[in-house]
C-alpha cells in the first residue's frame, strides 16, 4: 500500500472534526490550575501534623521492638507514633539531665 492509500483509508475512518474535537477537549485542553497553598491547607486535618525527625537506627530498632511487644500483648493499634506520644506524656522536665 502506498502513502496515498493509507491517507485515503485513514480519512474514511477518522472524521477530521471529530478528531480535532477530541484533541482540543482533552489533549490540548487547558490544565486546571493548582489550588493556592492556603486553600489546600484548609482541607488538611488541623488536629495533627506530619513531621520528620532523625533517630539513630539503634533507637528505631528499640522502638520497633517495643511496638512489636505491645502488639504481641494484644494492643493491635500500637505503632511508633502512639508509643512516642505515650512516652511524651510521662516526661518529667525537672528530671531531664542537662547534657541531653
């Protein structure tokens, strides 16, 4: 088949207006603009924040072992965050060593 035959066959199958309509509505359509940062922040839960902290691998291993022990005792919802929150609740600031 020659190029002319292929073009003729394509023209019979593809309606030019239909193809242009599909392309203009989807492929070439204007992208929706991203929400302003302040609007996105309002959608997030306000009762907690996701943070990133650094911990030594040895401390993480100890924390994970504690979580595993709690889960073995039946506390199925135990996780790193919950255990850290529990530990924070029991900290006595007056007994924290100065060289912390």
